[in-house]
C-alpha cells in the first residue's frame, strides 16, 4: 500500500491543522539487561525445555505497520493505529 510522506492533519497540541511528516515505527534495539530479557533467559536455561512452545509456522502472514506523524511546528509525534498489510510504502 502506498501512503503519502506528508499529510495535512489536525495537531491537538498546536490546536490547528498542519502538514505532518509520516514515518514508520521501528522497534528499538533489545537490551539483554532488561528485566524481561533476564527473566526469560532464566526460565529457558537448565532442564525443563523451552518456556514457550516454538511455533511450527507463523499464524499470520502480515505484520501491523504503525505510521508515526510528526508536527513540524511543535515537533510532537503521534502514533496512528496500526494497519495490517504486507508492505507500506511512503511516496512523495
């Protein structure tokens, strides 16, 4: 699916319509020192097998893409509800 790089949209912080830049959400780098990572590693180590069952095949064929809109005036970013599709392309 194609999506424009800029969208004219209402900014609740500025309280007016502005042309907002569109980008895609990308997950950050995972930290091994995070409590969830440490807990998961502890559950997996030793005897007793895998904590969660390893899936033979993924249930879904698509991922949810989350567009992020940024107001150029106040620099506030807004997450938009994710759209389930194979590929999201930003066009000029």
